């Protein structure tokens, strides 16, 4: 399926996220999940957070659990878009949302929306606070009563992007996304200033290039600080 149209994206704000929402490029889904509400359970015992931090795991990504193809452990990553992929690492349970086959978004942190909820800052704490277990692996978040993901309301948040953490390979890929300034984002917090969701990537790159050009013209050639920043990107 293709990208959601602007009209479709607007109409689903505040509504349950459909399979079409997840059946899109993984990085885009990771960014647009920020601000969405995740509820686990129903009735008085339901637990709810607003997602404030995510991490993308894409195709040809050596840090991706599906990098070498389907296995018994990662089979949920090849399920329909919106499927939960839940796994355990070092006695900690982590939850991901499947996008395209073999790709998923790790849910890293949320802001509590249920009174008295334990801290959901960090992927393991998020699952513990919401009561997500290995038994939820393969669950469908687009249907049923146990899981409900609702699109964010209001305008798009400001996003910061930074390297992923807690992995051994492809560490420098800037596929970790968080709502800028939110206190529930896990540490170490991404520090790079990002653009708002929905801003045109091409226009942003043009603006950034224009800024770099103007900076180089103001400074003498061979300026050390400017070169250091460019090399670090």
C-alpha cells in the first residue's frame, strides 16, 4: 500500500491507527508515532501512555533482528503491518510495531496518562509499566480490545534525532527519534535539533545547505570549528 494522503492522515488524528498507517516507510512511521497514545487493556485496569520516543529498524540494517531473514524468534516481524514484535533481552521485555516485512519501530519511552503508572521511560520500563509480556508477541494493534493506538491530536511535535543506543552494530545511524524537551525521553537523550513532522525533507535539506554556504562565506577558509561540525554529521 502507498502513503496515506494528506486528507486521510488528517482524518485519522485521534482515531485508531489503521494497518495503512503502519504500511509505510519505517522511518516515517517512527516519527509519526511520536505523540500517539498507546492503551493496553480495557476497562478500569487499562494503562495508557503518550509515545515520546521511538527507534527505527529498517531493511539492510545489521542491528535489525530480521537482518538475516525469518527465524522462530523474529517471525512476528514478518506479520501484517501493526503487528507487535515482543522479545526478551537481558531479562527485559521490549515491544516493537511492525511496518514493512522485516522492519519495525521499537517503542522506547512514553509519558504516563494513567494515574499512578510506573515510569515508562525506556523500552523495558515501558513494557513493564503497560504490562506487555512475551505472550503479546504477534498481537494485532489495529484490531481487538487489548491494544489500541490512537493518532496524536494537535499539531506535529518538534523532533530530535540521534544515534540508536544499546546495540553493537550500525550505532551511528540516526534512527532514534524523540519529542524535543519531553522529560520522559530516556537517557542519554538525543541532542540534535530536528524538524517538525510534516516538514518537507527536500526543503529542509536545501535550507540546511544554504545555511552552511552562508557560514563558510562569513568565515576565513580553513576555519577549524566549521570543518569539525561538518565532519561530525
